[in-house]
């Protein structure tokens, strides 16, 4: 399993360190987009500035992408190996209004938009808001009791 994390860092020309591997593994294990606060809570022994510097490095090498889900807190998600964070690589995100978690929906690409002449697109923020599957299940269980 450790080889997968080393491979991901290698693909992006990032020197593996124990801290970088720990942060990458934690992000991937959480299986959703995470905020700096999420990582600080999960990695309570790691210095906040180390987490921030690592995320900044990961962003600059396109290992992760930032997600503005409208919650006021930027989230970060690990990119697929073939992703270079171009407009064509961008996909939908889902923000749960109940548990406040943000998920990448990689199977749905962000739509292309024909912009007026002279405009240049540099990114897309495609977020659907609602209630995630886990929260829906919990809602149903609560109403059955």
C-alpha cells in the first residue's frame, strides 16, 4: 500500500518525506475532499504550518485540487494520476448540507461553456448541494424509530 503513495508523489516529482506520505495517506483514507481543519483534527500531533506547507506543495504539483464548495472553507482532494488540473480534468463536487462533507464525483465532468469573445476560462467550480447517501440513510433510520 505504501508503494501507491510513493508512486503518486513520484508522478508529480515530489520528494517523499514521512510527513508528506502521512498527509497524502490521510487524505486518501478520508475518501472525500478535506479542509485544513479536517487534517489538523485527524493529525493532531502534526504542526499546522507543516500541513499548510504540504498542501501548498501538493497543489503546485497538481497532486491535489482545491474545491470551493461554498462552505467558506476551501477543501482539497487528491487528483487521479492522469489529472493535470486543466479545465478538461475538472469534475463535479457534492456538498452535503447535513454533515458538511464534500465529495468528488469524478464520473461527472464539469460542463463546457461557450464564453463571449475575449473571455478566457481558467477553471470551473461545479458543486451540487444536497444530502449525501450516509445522511439519507441516517435520516431514514431516525424516522423509523
